[in-house]
C-alpha cells in the first residue's frame, strides 16, 4: 500500500491537464496491483491466485512505463522517482516470490 500512497502523493502535483490522462492511468495501474493480489488470494485454487499475481505484475510494468514517461515530461523530481522506483522493485520481488511459492506447492 505504500506504493499506492507514494504514487497518489506524487501525482497530486501533475498538471491539471493530465487529470483525465496520465494521472488517471497511473492511479488506476497502481491501485490494480494490490487489488489483483487481494482478489487472487480469495480464489479457490493456486492456479487462479497465480494468474492474478501475473496480472498484478503486468499492472506494475504498466505503472513503471507510465511513471517513466511522467519523469521524462518533468512532472516530478528524480528524488520522488527514486523512492517510487525502490517501492516498485520491492513489490516486483514480493510478487515474484509469491508466484514461485504458489508454483512450488
């Protein structure tokens, strides 16, 4: 959830012209990550859970691309980017670990 909070905080300063564009896309992608993990965890099979974990990884990749664009457009500082990037790397490792764990059972 820290990633979600950090991204929402960072996107507050984006131009208002991006409210329905990049800001909205970024926020949907970041919320999708924990939402898919939660939904997958409530499923009955390991296979279904694993599929939702892959969807969460896809949302994380989408978020990474969108944030790279926002950074290149100068919408937030390198310092904010580094904090968010660290969060994304950590979450990617956690999701990958969960996938390995689910497949290993």
